[in-house]
C-alpha cells in the first residue's frame, strides 16, 4: 500500500489549514455561499437535504485497518455512528457539522487520508479494479499507475476549475473490472508483443443524462508520456469544454461534437508541445511507485487445505454457497480474494456502523494482511486470504452479517443514496432496493438466475450506474410524483453496453412485480447456461417488454 | 479602484484599462482589449513599446499575439467568473509556449483562494477586491509549500 512521504504529509496538512481558514472566513461572512461552494466541494463537502455530507477519498479503493478504525471513530464522534461506501470507492458521512469538518480532516490526515477533490469540477478520485495485484488475469498491476495519476491530479494548478467533474479509471487486466469505458478518461494497461507496458486511452465515456461509452484516442501510449498526455487532454477540455450549460459540460460532449478523431488530433497537437517536458515520467519514479505494491511474502499452501475445504462444504451448504459466490481465485496458490457483502436485506447498500468498521479492521488484520478494498459495487474485499482460513473467516463474517452469499447476483444491488439523503434526487432509491431484496430473497432462485446486476439511481446523475446494470432502475419525477423507469441489457466491463428503456415508468409498489416479470421472461426463454445479459443480447428488449406490459388476463 | 497585488506588495494600478469599444488610446500606460489590438494594430504599434499591454478573456486564443509579445509591458487575463478556469490554461500557454516574460495579471472575478494556483500557472500580479485583506491574500498565495506536478514556477526552478 502507498505510504505518505514528507511531501504528501506537508500537502495534506497545509490543505487542512487552508480549509480551516476557508470555513472560518465563510462563517464570518467573508466568503459568500457562492464563493464557498466550489471551495468546500473540492474538499468533499456537500450541503445536503438534511445536513452536510462529507465525502472522503479512498484512493483507488485501498484502505488499511488503521484507516478503517479511524473512520469508525469519526462515525462515532462526529456522525450518527455509521458510514456509507459509494460506487466510486469513496466513503461518505451524512451527518457531520460544518464547524467540525476541519477537525475531521485533521483526524484523517493523521492516518494519511483526506477529502481532497472528492467533489467539484476537478479531477476526482482515481478508481480501479478491486482485485488489483491479486487477479489471475492481471497483466499489469494498476495501483502504482493509480498513485502516479493521483499525484498528478492532486492540486493540479491548471485544472481545478474545469467545466465539470472529471473521472479517471485504470484497468490492468484482461477483464475490465473498473468500468473504464464509462469514465471521462479510461486507461487500459496492457503489454505489447515485446512485453512492455502500453496504455490504451479511452476518452469521453460517462453516464448521467447523456450516457456514452468512451472511445479510444490513443492505442499505445508509452508510460513515460502518461502525465503529459493527460495534461494535453485536460487542457483541451478545460479550454473547449462547454461552460454555458451544466448538463452539456462533460468532456463526452466535446468528444461527441468534434468526433473522436478530431478530438484525438487536437489532443495530439497540444501534446506535441508538452511531450518530453518536465512532467515526463521517469523510470526511477515508476520504480518508486511500484515499490509500494510489491507482492507480500505469501506462505506456501498447506497440503490438506483443499481436502478440508471439501469436507467443510460437504457439511455446510451455506459455506459452500458463500464459497461459490463471494470467494474468487487469487493468482497465488493457497490464497483467495473474499468479498464482504455490505448488502444484507434491510440495510441501505454500502452502509456500515462504527462497530462493524472496527470489526472489519480486526478481521483484515487477522486474515488479509491488514488491508481491505472498497469496490464500486459498494462492497469490501479482503484480497489476500489464505484458503486454509476461509472457513474461519466465513464464520466470523456470518456473525457480523457480511457473509450474505449473493455477490454478483440480483441480491447484490448497487444503489445510490437517493431521495432519503440526496438533494438532487427525483425519487427514493434505497426503499426500492430493499423491496426488491425482500421479494427475491430465495437463494436458490437467485443462484438459478445466476450473474445479474441490478443498479438503481435516484436521478439522471446516475450515481447508481443504472445504465450499465443488466437491469437498471432510474427514479424520475412526474409532476411531483416519484416514478421508476426500468431498462435492461446494460453491462459494465470489457463489453460495456448501455441499457435500453423498457417503456413507461412505474409507481414504487409496482417495481418488484415488474422485476419479477423480467426475470420470468428470462427464465422462460434462456438457452442453457445463458446468463441474463446474454439472453438480452440475443433477443433484445421485445419479449421482456411484452410480458412486463401484458394486461392481466 | 481595485488594488493590485504584486511581488512588491499592494499597489495602485498604474495601467488604464480600455473598455472593449473604446478608441481613446491616450495615457501613460494602456491595457488594450485583444480585439482592439487586432483591429488597430498598426496605429498602436506607434506607441512606445512596454507602455502598451493587452487584456483578454480566458476563452480567447493567445496565439493571436504570440509574435508581438515582446512589445507588451503587461498582459492581463480576465476571469468572467472565478469558476471559469480557462484563464489558467491561457496563462500557461503565454508563459510556456510563447515565452512571455512580462507582467501577467489576473483580473476580473478571482478569489484569494485561487492565488496560489494562479501564481503556479504563471501569473505574477493579481487584482484584489477591496474587501480582501492583504493578510488573507498573502496567506492564500502561500497556501502550499510543495507540489506534485511541474507548472510554470516549478519548470523555472528546473
Ligand atoms: S443519482 Fe441522483 S439521487 Fe442518486 S446520489 Fe446521485 S445525484 Fe443523488
């Protein structure tokens, strides 16, 4: 894991001091609401429907046990005893007091955390694969690259007042688990025929009002040019992105207006001036970043582990289910990556209490080298668990309520905070997620349905990534009433696809029944071994639509 | 009358800024809108070099004056709103691409909280609204003592 050096510590400390000053000037009336807004947003502070909301950065999702304990402490002392993990690998507190934010930031700085650029029209937290460093299909560990880009983006003097927010995701494996095609910039690390790392640069992806998939503007960027090339992209965006209409201000609109080719040409021209300049990445720097993410000392597998696991699964069906859904292979024999489900029925997806955070910290220390990862599915991952410990870990997780064996199934819903918390919402989203979880709580049915993602957003801003859910639900407002539009066929990852709307929207109480009809349709027409998304791709929306809107006989 | 923060401290502005349509070119030192310069370049060239300056908006193309930069005693980039960050890029282009070394001013709607980034992008003079104290301005200007990336100041330090 990356550890702060003197410069990092200095900058974070100076940021706390700066923000304390800004807060004081605001409270003293020296800064107006309009002036304070962009400043506080760049420190992750929203003024929400009910209270301020503070979003804290978890750089590319990596968090240590010490940091988890500090979040627990903050939840307890400054909030109502819980925290919320978001779809962007960050964590949010929903009830802090404005006056206390600088104190919270100071508490965070002590454990090498901050809220820098977690909101506002600037480059946001860099996101990546939650299985980085341990995935068997990885070609290049994205974490050193994430840290490199994080530092480049942090306090970048030229790009703090962009037309709109700017999100970058990095993937280094065959399967894209970082959804790089729905980010403003997506970076795919791969190796060329000579085995050298190259970067494929996607630009202009994004969800929201105008969902779009990113397009490749450079096939094989050499690593040393990464920063100067990003500078060129951002400069083009900063200068030519639209500022007259907030809904048309993302980079995707420029890419669309000019066409990807022309956009690439303009970037290229700009880059010619920046290339090989002082921001060129040196081998030494790369080595420095890589040195934080070297493989830990893994222990050799014990000879009878697999036999034991077999016996345990035979004796305990629940354990077997959990192994199947929540445990993934690790590139090192004898190890596994375990997903902790933060989605037990009845709890808003991504919410955890202070006590739970502490328990997770303890477990991370016992079972996973003292670290955890936050996933964009709003779960947590222990990336380095010995297979010999799986049964013991499972029992602990079960007691804590984090062993719901539904990862990747319909039960693993992604859901934004929605109308219960968010002032931008058109409709509530959490109660919808809960109603669906309750309606479909039969594990055998969930397993029979197999891999199926269901994503819910409370408005067009699409924080719940509804466009790329196999089933997507969007809260809409019709003359002051909450309705839900349903779409199917979306997918994130290497074969990213945007879903298609089924038809007229529904009242909240109708949603579970509608989902039921979509599932019935799938079960009826699927070919053997065909996943939900494969069926959608084969038959399109028509058969689903027909049954969903069929009049009761 | 807005005050000007220079490295020498807070000073009275000694440049007269011409409005967009204004054609009275009198005065010791005048700051001419970019468009006026482009239209009246011949006439304005007769002025003593260094006694003329240009002001432009962040969305204007600085390459239009790239070849004349040596004549200007001052260039001011106007921020229509402090949230409009185009001026930051414009400043770096003037400094790094076109090699402008005279005074580079940030004018218009800027917050003291932006001074540090403005300075890093190459500005060395800042128009300050009356309500901002010198203390606040200096504090903001020196908000950070380190940086992660090279912009104008870091490149100069080399
Ligand atoms: S999708 Fe809309 S309602 Fe949900 S969190 Fe984002 S802005 Fe709020």
